[in-house]
C-alpha cells in the first residue's frame, strides 16, 4: 500500500516525539514498517493520510465498542462543547456518568473519575495500601495495568511486545513490593498468599487478560482469587479497563458473577475521550480525599465533554437489549471463519475469544498464560499483519494484544476479512 503522506508525517513525528508516537504499541515496531497515520474514522473503518481505508479490529485498543464516529456520541459531544470544554468544578455530567457506572456495577458503591486507566489503577492500589496498612501488591505475568512504576514488572502489552517486560527507571525498592504470579495458576496463588498474605495490600488482575493477547480465566481461577483475598484481608481489584462494558453491562464481574472489592475502568466509559475510573466498597472509597486522607486529584477529572461521550456510549449500549448478543454473534462469525480459513490453508492457530474480543495466536499450543502465549511465532504474526494490512484490514500491530469487534462491523466486512485471512494463511 502506497503511503507517501503517512511517510512524511512519520518522519516529522520521529524528529519531534520519541519513536514518532505518543504510545509505544502504535509504532509498528513488532511488525516492522512505518505506522499507520489515520486522519479520520467512521463505523468499522479507518482512513489514512493517503486515502487508504481499512477495516479496523484494533478499535483504538478497546474504547470504540459502538464503532467510530457513532452519531449519538458525536451529537452529545457537540452539545457539551457548546457549553464550554472544562470548568474545574463539579458538573452534572459527572453525576450522570457516576450514576450509570454504580448502577451497572453493584460492587462499585462509590466511584472516582480520572483521565486514564493508568490513573485509575495507580490510585486504586494507593487506596488499597492505605486501607490495609500493607505495602506489597500482587499482579500476574503479562498483566498490564498502565504505566505507573509498580506495574511495570513482568508486564504485558507493549512491554512484552518490545521485549522489556520490566522497565528500567523503577527503583528496586519499589519493584520489590510487586509480587508476580503466572496467570491461571491457582496453586501458585494459594502458596504465595499462604506465605505472604498478611503483607499484601492488594491483588490486581485482569479478569480476562487482554494484554497477553486474549486469555480467559480457567474455571475456578477467579473464584480462588476471591476466596484467598477475602480470607487474608487482601483487596481484590478487578482491572476492567478492557473488559468493563465489553463482556457485559457489568463487565467481567457480571459475566462471571464474582464481586471484587475494587474495580478499575477506562476505554469504553470515555466513548473515545480520556476517561478512567476506580471505585468499590464505600468503606474503602471513603478514604479518598477530600472525604479521607488518601490524596488523588486531576485537573481534567470528570471533564464535562469527556463525560458526555461516556454517557452517550453507555446509554446507547443500555438502550439495546440485544447489544451483547448481537455483537457476540458478529464475533463468533468472524472467529469461526478465521478458524475455518486457517484449517483450509493448513495453518495451526489458537484463537482465544470471549464476548467481542479475541486474539489469533500463531501457535498450536493452548494459550492460558504468558509462557504459553510466548510459544507464538511472532514473525508469522507480523507477516499475517502485513498481508492483511495490504488488503485493507488493520489488526493490532502486536501478537500480544486483544482484537475487538464493534457494533459497527458489518457482516459484509467480516466476510471480506475471513476471505483475506484465507489468502494470507496460504501465503504464510
Ligand atoms: P491507559 O492509561 O492506557 O488509559 O490504560 C492503561 C490500562 C490499564 N489496564 C488495562 C487492562 C489496559 O489494557 C490498559 C491499557 N491498554 C493498552 C493496550 N492493551 C492501551 C494501548 C496503549 O498502551 O497505547
């Protein structure tokens, strides 16, 4: 695909920004070549600076569950902007979005809006440490919870993609307070908590991993974490930045019927604008300033325009009783088609999927944790990525990410995708 204008933008970007991007995974480092430079998006399509169009399965890494440029969201943003863009005060839209979230998540008795998933998880852990008076936290190998220091230990997403699971710049003393476990390893969790449980403030988990690529919890895994944390006074944090409003109106906790002590949200609740949130039991959240002593703040937290985008998105989802059934039907159609195409082409793939997220791993091994995900042939993924890109299909530019279907994906585009995938598999 000829992309001279994108090339010009990227060259300028490289001189101005590290790696020419504002977030590492966008840089195409894991798949090679220069990144896509998008000028607009509509429905399930992206349009680049050279007028090329792509069927999009990255969907801005998760927020765009309705599709790009969804009219009711754009209308609410336009309406909000007419009243100004930021007040630095309480505004009605904050109350509305907080109400929609607490209504959808019974475990969230109180919620604090922030401007990213990173802020949400960073703040949730701080409150959990204050609540328990303990320092240590537990995360899972390949789990990605944003880029605050404590989580950049054996982390997934861009860190695994770029081969730096533990980032330099994190003080060893700080890193030592983060304990890690293999995802889906209940026995290891049981052992660690038996040994150190009373020193652990919080256990943070993606209830469905999205940053190893899509990895589902084994039967009983989440239940074990709930039992162990409850018994040891450990705050169980479900990081639902990806799964929140993706798996169900009540996220993964509603889907698997497990009640965490705290939840972090992001992506979909901002409808494409910068919004994150953390919340949970009132006796924990009442520690948050100014009600309590745990400080956390943000100039643009609860921004009226960003709130409007989130409100419109959640209302659009909530107004359609068939929403999750319909979007899952589209996803199943795609995943069955990809599996059939791979089989027909004689390719061995493992495709993990749940609700409207999935990941094709280029390995014949079942993928249930970071170690098994690492058996994937990332070179094959990169070649598949480019064969699809050349056909006008944009996938996440990394093997270790979730792919997303939106309500805007048409059956026609999904069938096209399956056809192109068959052709690509045969060329691998
Ligand atoms: P943000 O700070 O990027 O809004 O959210 C951090 C975060 C927290 N928790 C989970 C489960 C997440 O997946 C994320 C962010 N996800 C990545 C992609 N998997 C965002 C894309 C990027 O880093 O550019």
